């Protein structure tokens, strides 16, 4: 009704307000010139001595930090990934993290296994207190959300070798309005991993991988550069961290299949970019062949080091909930390393006594690239890759995921679910979320679509504490948002499109449009 009252008010009705005396006027003080000095407060004490010499930086200061010398002899190594045994199960085949190796002798995936007996020397309460004490600090390298868990990531690396942009510590956003208005939920959260150095969760893994490469190069191992196949975000993270360390980066990108914002990042950071006339799976095949012949270190999620950084997002979620476990965590899935990384982080916290259970995991796929969803719906019978079709969720446009075995293991051991989203569903979910104050990527739209379906079917309850993982920043996908709100996407009902209204530049036309708009809002 307020808007309609405004329209009925005469044009001069606001004028008396200009002469109204405030009810509680602020007292005024007269200022008079005087030759008598006015008493002043004593000058502040001189600033305290800088906490380190001015010529010393935080990395140099960290060299004398006692906790960086690994006094407890924590260690980690590569072992073959075993889909039938829990992480950290003893095995006879293992490799030092200082070896350049990507697969086991049988050709299977590798996993990073930690010395759990050494880590169990301390209680869960000890680890919680230690991790909590490092949040928000600038002490090198603990200001990073990844390296604040250094003992659980790369315990033996020297702080001098770490390449970090203080990634992690990303916002856990209470989606109050979205949850209440569209889903009838009161405990919905969005983990904004895209609010990061290069705008995606890939920073969490890349800081670990590039740090280890930095270490290997200092050890004179045969590594000239680092290479990856990418649908956008991996290349952005790789090029940025390599640039920070002065390490050459090589990127294989599928031509015309990623956004301009994603393409410009590796170019700006000085990467050597090859635009290939194939899809991601074709790029992945080529980079494997190239890294087998040239001294280029492989940076894709076939390399299990990245998952060590990505698992810290799961630990961080628990930390942000004061070490309480959410009921559900929904993760978009393409190459499928991330769903296993989240499982590994949650499982590690449970095994070391920080929590007593893990959440149920949901992997959300685009219907145009859904091999895991089809595998799940078949009852986990023989996996078949698919030819990925074009999707607005370009980073998960992958038909032959490297980490399929890891993902299946994670889902089976977390009582997990796989869901899919059509292009219309994911774009409408993205726009719907944006209308409540978020600005998410299409991949997060996939995860929200999965949530909508699971809420509608009653699988997820109205009071279930649920976390949706947002993997990239919406600013990387402005092209798709513009197309959506312009209603330029063929065969798509853009239910939440909000195109600008073109109005003549005269007062009457503007007033007519505004009155109509305000009345429509007033009636709701």
C-alpha cells in the first residue's frame, strides 16, 4: 500500500520536511578565538617496535618458527588408490612425494597417504585448537586456509618452498532468503570457494602442487615447466601460481569452449596457451602424452597432490561450524576429484577424532555431461564414458572423468547420491539464487538444481543443515548471465530473466514506468 500512497501524495507534500526542526537536535558548540592555549591530550606513545626487522619479510621470519621444523616427523607418501579399502590403509607399494609419478605400477590412480599413527599422537581437541589458532593470521604460511592445515597436507615441505596467495578461508554464506523463499529451509549454506585468488576452488589444490614443483626444481629434478589440460579454472590457477614462483606454465585449452574471462587469466599470467580443436577429454589425452615425453610436470587431478589442498575446504566447513557436522554437502562434479577430496577431508577429521561422523555427499552433474549420474542410476554397474555435450557449466563438461573410481568410493562410503541438472534447470537455479543476493556460477546452479530435486522428493528435509559448494566466481560467467537475462538462449524458458527496461529520456515516461514497477512490488 505504501507505493500507492506515494502516488496519491501532492507534489509539494515533502516540502515542509525541509523546515522541520529535528526532534533531538545535536548540541552545537561555539568556537571563539583565544590566545590561551587549550589543554590537549598527551601525544600518543611512540609506536611499538615492529614485530620483525623492517628488511625482513614474513617468509624470512618463518624460517626461525619452531613449528615449521616438523618436530613430530609427520610424513606422507604416494600409494596406489584402493577402491576397496579406507584411505591410509597400509600397502607394499609406495613412492616418495619427491618422485615424479602419476600412476601405480598397475596403471591405476595414486593417493597421498599420511602417517596416521604420527598424527594420532595428538587428540582431536589438539588439532582443532591448532587449526583455530591460525585463522586470520599473516604468519607464513599459516595465513592460507590450506597451509593452516600443513601437517595434514604436505608435512615435510619447507616453508621456503611454499607458493601461496593465502587462498582458502572462503566465505560460508548463510543463504537465508534463498533457503526460506524457494526451498522452505532454515539452515542452508553456500561455501563460496570461488571467492579466491583466481576465482575458483582450484587455487586450493594448485598451491600444493606448485609448491611441490618448486621444491623439486630446487632439488634439481627434471622439471622445466608445469602443464595442464583445462576447461578454464585449472589453467587460471596453474598460471597464477606458476607466475608467482617464476615457473613456466603450459596450458591446453579446448578452442571456443570456455568463457573469455577464463581464457584471459592464463594469458595475463604469462602461460604458454595452446588452443586445441578438441574437447577437454581430447586435451587431457594430449597432455598425458606430452608429459610422458617432455620434462613438464602434469597438473591435472590425475595428480593426487591437488586433492590434498582441495580436501581442506571440507575441514574448513567443519571449522566454520565450530566443528559440528552438516547433514549434507552438495558438490558439482566433472573430472570428479573434488567429491573425493571432500570425502577425504571429512574422513580424516573423523579418523583423528575432530568429529564423530561425516556428512552425506551429493555429486551434481550437468545432464549434458553425466557419466557418473548414469553409473549411479545403473546401480554402480559397469561404468561407461559419454561424449560430453555443450553445457553452460563448462568446467564440468567432461565425459570421461579421471577420478571416476575415487568418486564412486567417496559416494559409496558416505551414503551419497548423484543428481543431474538440465541446462534450463541449472540456469534458472543460478538466476534464482542471484535474485536473492548471490552471484554464482552455472556449476553452482547445477548443485542448487540437485538440491531443489532432493528437497522436492523429501530426501533433504527442511531443517537439514545443508552446504552447497560454489566452485567458481560468477564474474567468470557474465556472458552466460547476459544471454540468460536477455532471453537470447534458444529453446530455454528463462523464468527469472531481468532485462533492462528501455525508456524515453523524459520525466513523464520515467514516472510512468516507475509507478508501474513500484505498484507491482507493493502488491506482493
